[in-house]
């Protein structure tokens, strides 16, 4: 990213032609470039899945609409969710992990740079495979169809008899392949954090982002793999005549549900824990105070990681499990709210008494805190099995998880992009455009997802392509769709900000936010080797020690 | 960055972190264990639930000899790795090739068993629940054995070309961790399929 033009008294060495640059990007093993590739890839798919969401909302804007056929509608919600989870959120979050972890721990690269590149390309090509289904899949309805079985792909809908053609196989294979890439990155992150920290950086002095990525990577190892196993079983059923989920041979489709949700629930914690990491890095800097309760934050995250493995069947309350099972999963789901609540208190404790700076990253962080809290509360409501019996598969659940995923994950991603954009590109973003983005997105988000709880409580089921008028859902759906359009405009403002700032933004120095972790000690963007000499640290905030040698943190830790 | 004073001059000297190859292989083993756990759970869930067709008791013969082969190969690979650390390349190569032979023998035994099951007993992956879960679980394990043998073969070829010495001892140790994992999985699969499941 740094200029390739060197002027040497009279001579000028030309910039490399674009083909050279393209080849360097395609063959890179540098964690920073791979991080940027992941983020750019994820943002592109975020926009594509956003278009799919807008199509869904246009169809649902009024009853008996016929903007898209029911078959296309099914493909839209399947592709929207599959894309958002696997090819938008995960790549962006892994991109940030890739970019930041080595820099924050004082290393020159990840532990296995080539594995890093391999994992990226596996995930990237998996995503392209999924979208190839639009032209390559063949289903009951003629040539070219994307998967339409929902992102959970429940058995026996996915059996050969009920999903002929290849659309389900595109879902299975693309997610399977990118799952292997994800596990590779998980291994890489753990090896990097455990084996490549700079001298003096004990685990107790690591930035919280590194700690939380360590927990997330551990969860990846044991949560993604059950999905891979289940998908192999599905392929055996579909192509080798197996009977894993075949009720006619004595098999149990509910087994797919168990296996899927053993993956699916930890997966959403894999998505949110890096977002917690962003909060833990950004909020202290814009409160001008160190994070409140570092050890408890670590302990709470580890607890969340463990407990999240034991809550999965709260997605299955309506399946007819015994009351013992329902009670157990109600209990564990409520318990997981405790460490999460502790973290929210600690972020608030960080802000309390600090000198708050309401820059754009901080605005998104405050939105996150408020929204994730509400999402957690509706989650506790749903955790109650009896309440879940009423509201399962209704728009209340859709509202709840979009509150966590958009109000939580997407807001945190925006905060992280605004915060680390200067480091990655050497340019500051426009505060004005950033604030327009924030307020428009906030208004659109709340218009859509606050209101969405009510059709759910009034009985509107999920995944329906249209509905009867006069049930009290009409005005809600209309306003929800308006909110979606407002969010779309906000995202366009965001993209414009990123593009314009790249060319016209103010130059950023090493440390535009006056922060304290090691990535801010190198130039923006960092040199390929990260650090001229590997640093030695003596506290959790090495740059604070550097800037305030008369009052270093190392005296108090 | 060199402006940060080093407050702990001893820290750099005694700063030792775990080995990344071993940590990475441990992580891979953890992830693969999760995959195998799911297949074992499916197997146990479906024990006795087949509606028709051959049952385990009818057709399974306990593969004691081939199991001993595989478990011995864990011993030989362990000894081979230790010999390489002491730069005894000749003895290492002998034990390494013995490991390969024992592993190959195990795969041959699996193939023989499957041949009998398919052609004599009429049990395939699509026959019934037992067939599906048995071939998936044992097949997944055999696949991992095959991959391990392939890696062992690559090392063997390099060793025969004289390119493996004490400098590669660490990599050989990491590979042997994988092989031990494959063995431990067989112990679990053996217990579940041939002991508990019958």
C-alpha cells in the first residue's frame, strides 16, 4: 500500500503495473494483506446479502404482494442468511483477527502464513461456489437455482426425494469447504497467540482482543467441525444411499437438528466474541481509561465459551423433547446471560468517570452496548421454554437474532472499520459522512427491528412469502420495510465514505486516536515486516508506558 | 520502537514459548476429535435401531490381529522419532518403514473385512442404519489412516534420498503426534463398534 515511486536524483523508478500488483495480492501470505482481502471480500458479500434482504422486505411490504415468486423468496432468505453468517460476518471478523493479532502481540506474522493464505482462498472460493448455484444448480423448477432450504437445511427437506437437483449440494459443499478454511485459521490464531508473543507479553498482559480471539479460535475447533461431520453425513445420505436422517429406515431427522445446533449456537458466539474484543479495545481509548476489570473480562469470556457448548437445544424447544431436556436447556441458556451481563457492566464501568470522546467508532460502540443488552433480554425471554413454545418460528425470534447480529455484530464491525481504517490505509475517514452513516443506520435499524417484535407477538410466522391482510401485521411490515431502505441508504453512505477517504482523507500518523496497544506504534499502514525490532513490553499498555515514562502502568501491574 | 527501554533484560533470555508445530497439531487433533465424536454419537444413537438387514452380531468379526498391527505401529513410530533425535538415521529409517508396513497391513485388513461384508454378508452403506453408520465411522478412520500413511511415505522417500537428518526430527515428531491420534481414535472406534455395539 505504500508508494512504490522512488525518486533518486534525476532517475525515477516506475510504479509496478497493475498486473504485478494483482499478482502480489493473489499470492500474498502477509497477514495484513490477507486481513484486508478477508474484510473486502466480507464487505462485498455483506452488500450482496443486503440486496437479498431488501428483496425480502419489498415482497413483505404489503399483503399478497407478488414482487417475487414463493420459490425465489425461499432462495432469498436461504441465501441471505447463509451469506451473512458464513461469507460476510465470519470473513470480516477473521480479517480483523488476521490483521490485528500479530501486530498486537508484537509478532511479524501469523504462525503459519501459507496456511493463512490457504484458509482464505478456501473460504473465498466456497463463497463463490455458493453463488455459482444461481446459474449452475438445477432444481425442481428448471435450470439454475440457489439453495432454498433455509440456512439450517433441516432434514428431511434436504433428502434427495424432497430437494432434487443440486441446490442443496451447493449449500453443503460451499459451507463444508469454507468450514475447513475456518478451522485452519482457528489453528493459526491459537498457534500465533500461544507461540509468538513478544518478550514480556505474558498472557496476563495481552490485549483483550488477543485473549478473546484465543477463546473464539478454540470454539471454532470444536464447533465448526460438528457441522462438517453432519454435512458429510448429509452427502452420504444424498449420494451413497445412507440413512443417517432417513425416517423410513429408522433414522431420525432430529439428529440433524442436534448436530446442526451443536454447531449453530456456538457459531453465534464465535461471531459475537470478536465483536466483544472490538468493544474492549475501542471503548477504553475513547473513554481515556483502561478497561475496567481485565481479569474478569477474560474469565467471563472463557465461561461464555464453555457454556455456549451446552445451550444448543434452545433452538429445538418445539421439537418435543422431554421436560427434563427442556428445563436443562432453559437453565443453561439463562446462565449464559450472567457472564455476558458482567461484560456489559465492565464496559459501562470503563466509560464511567472517563472523558468520553464521541468519535464515530465510539458512537457505534454505544449503539452496540444498548442494542446488545436489549437483544440479550429478548434472548432470556426466549430461553424460557414455555415462552419459546409460543414464539418459536415467529418474527419475534427473527427480531431477537437480528438485534444481536445487526445491532451487535454489524455495529461492532462498523466501529472496528472506522477505528482501524487509518491504520490499514494511512487515511482518516470523514467524520461527517461517518456521523451521517451512524444516525441513518441507527434510525433504520430501530425502525425495522424494534417494530419487528410486534408482528412476532401477534403471530406472524417466519419464512412466509406473503400473509393475509387484516391481522394487524400490515402497518408493521410496511414500516419495517421502510426501515430496511433507510439502512440500505446508510450503508451506501458508508461505502462512499470508505472510497472517498481512501483518496482524499487526511493523512493519518502512527497513532491518530492516542491509543495504547502495539499496532499504534508502527506506521500507518505498517511496513511489511511490522516491527523494525521486536518490542519488549512490561505492561498491558506498552504505548502508555512509552508516552508517560514518569507514570508507567508497569509500576502498578 | 527501539525507544522502548527493556526493563527486564533477563526476560528476553528466558522468554520461551511453546512450540508452534506441536500446538498446531494439538489443535488439529482437537478439531478432528470433534468430528469423530459426532460420528460415534450417531453410531451409538442408532445401535439396535436398524429395521432390517444384517446386525453387528451377525457379521462382525473382531479384527484383533490388524488392531495389534496398528497399535504396534504407534510404538515403532515413537521409537523412530526418538532415534532421529539422536541422529541415528539408519535405525530411524528401518523403524519408519516398519511403521508404514504395519499401517498398510491395517488398511489391508480393513479392506478384507469390507470385502467380506459386502460380497458375502450383503452389508453396504445403504443396506440399513448399521451399514450407514459402520461404513461412515470406520471409513472416516480409514481415510485418516490413509492420509497418515501418505505423509509417512513422503518422509520415507525423503529419507531414502538421504535428506532426513536430526534437523527434521521436530517435524517427524509432529507427524508422529498425528499418527498416535489415529491410533487412539481406532481404540475408541474398536470399542464402540466391536465391543459395545454388539
